[in-house]
C-alpha cells in the first residue's frame, strides 16, 4: 500500500520523521572522516625524513608538536 493510499487513521499513528537521527548520523560520520584524515596526515608526516621538512616549510619542533596531538585535536 503506498503512502498516499493509507487511511487517515494509520497516518496519524505514524512515527515522527527520522530527520534528527539522520542529521546526527551525518554529523558523526563527518567527525569520523575528519579524525581519520588527521590520523592519516600525521602518519604521513611522521614518515617524512628530517632533511625534507624544510621543503615543506616545517621545523622539527613544529612536526613534533603536531605529532604529539591526538587525532581528535585540530
């Protein structure tokens, strides 16, 4: 039975839309993607040889500060 063909009594018993849940799931997914990107970027930074840091415009101190951060920190 399509939604348009439902009797009015059944429509009044329908649950509220799941938009708040969907929005929360989208936000959680975006946060997880951001955390994964930070972790991956820091893993790659850890693999850069020290002599190449200047090519990236970074000092060893800046790299050590960045690598000390958790994946959840910007």
